């Protein structure tokens, strides 16, 4: 049985200009121990589709699907208390804006301890000890001191590690990481990805990694879903996708990799699509 299975997910937003379809009939599934990458350019509906899984879209969103299940349990029709037991515990998400996701007014320790107390029912002292352990696990230096820092007193990479620590605190079965490394410089990106992959293996988690970076996909994913304007263009095992991309949009993404660059600037996806359309 798939860990997460989504069939024909559509998300429409009510806007002043009428209904806007951000996700248009997407199928996604991920198994235990599997790393699924979702790729596609900005605005292709990657975040919105996963926020729909988390139940975190605003009221202006209308979500429909033929199926949205987690280990066979129906996410769309389960009661609110039942869903609250799953989300944030068995399914967690690292959000796209790590620094904005942390509250600047509270120490990072307070924020992770709150999750441990509320979601896992730990006492204050248990939560503190576990938070320090988690900070160690995600490679935050001097965790005993850093736990009392405010987000602005930490680097971007350290804030991202705090977000990862919060996301893995409950040993989730599925972790959704939305562009977890985009805001970071290249060496830190590599460290954070390595950390995520180590944790994924150690906990046997399913991991959905949202990225626009095909280099990251090549290094991490088992399987890839390519999204464009709210639709799934292609889905393939990672090696097949790189060796034999079937969809023009996938070829466009791959041709935008630096090693495929020709001329004096990198081709963009729009260049490539224009070329395909002209043929
Ligand atoms: N709350 C909202 N109300 C209306 N439209 C929205 C809302 N949230 C997202 N959208 C629109 O839905 C589309 C998909 O957005 P989404 O954030 O999923 O893109 P994305 O693929 O994650 O892009 P990026 O790579 O930039 O993160 C975009 O056109 C976006 O403007
Ligand atoms: Mg996004």
C-alpha cells in the first residue's frame, strides 16, 4: 500500500478575477522509504498541491480529488480531530520559507519544545532534553546554548536545521520538504540535503522533495514527477527521466542544467518551449 496516494487532485482559488486553477488533476503517490521529487518551474502548483495534503490552504481554496489517502486512510473526509492526529505527527512538512516559518519573537528552543509538548505530550523538561538531542541530530553546533537563541541570531542554514529538527521531532512516516535548500548557499545546500537523506534512511520515512533544481533531483530522488501549470507532464524513475525524458517540458528542464548550456547564456525553459512550439 502506498504511504500517500493522490488521484486527480484539483485546487481552485476564488480570486477577484474569478476561479483560478492552481492544481489541475494531479496524481502523486509515494511509498515507505521512497524519495519522490516534484519538479517544475515557479507557479506550477508544487507547494499548493502539498499544502492541500497538509490541509493548510486558505478558505478561498476548493480542493477535490478522486482519492487522497495516507496509509489507506481518507484524508479529505476524515474528521478534524483525526486529521490533527496525523498532520504534524505522521505527516510533517518543511515549508518553503524557513526563516518566515519561525516566529521571530520566541527562541528556537521554545518553538521546538512547544511542538514536542503539544504534539507528543512531553513534559517541559522532557521536551527540552529531546530538543537538544534533535538539535544535535541535525548538526546544530553547541545545541545547549543555541536552544536559547532567537531565529535572527542564527544563520540561514541553522534556521533550516531547526525547521528540519521540528519536522522530524515526531519521527514522521512522511516528510514533505518544500525547496528545503533554495535559500542557502551551495555548500550549505549540500550539507542540508545530505542530512535529509541520512534522516530519511535512518527513520525509513517517505520523503517528498519539492525542488526546481534538476541537480538535486539527480542526487536524491528515486522517482520524479514533473509538473507544469498545475498538470503532471511526466513521471518516471530518476534514471529513466534523465536518460530518456519523454515530455518536451522535461527536456526543457534538463537542457537548463549548466552542463547542457550552449552559447553565452543558459537556455531557459521558456526558450525551449518556444523552440518546441515553433516546430
Ligand atoms: N492563496 C492563494 N490564492 C490564489 N492563488 C494562489 C494562492 N496560493 C498560490 N496561488 C497560485 O497558485 C499557483 C501555484 O502556486 P504554488 O505556490 O503551488 O507554485 P510553486 O510551484 O510552488 O512555485 P514556486 O517554485 O515559486 O514555489 C500560482 O499561480 C500561485 O500564484
Ligand atoms: Mg512553492
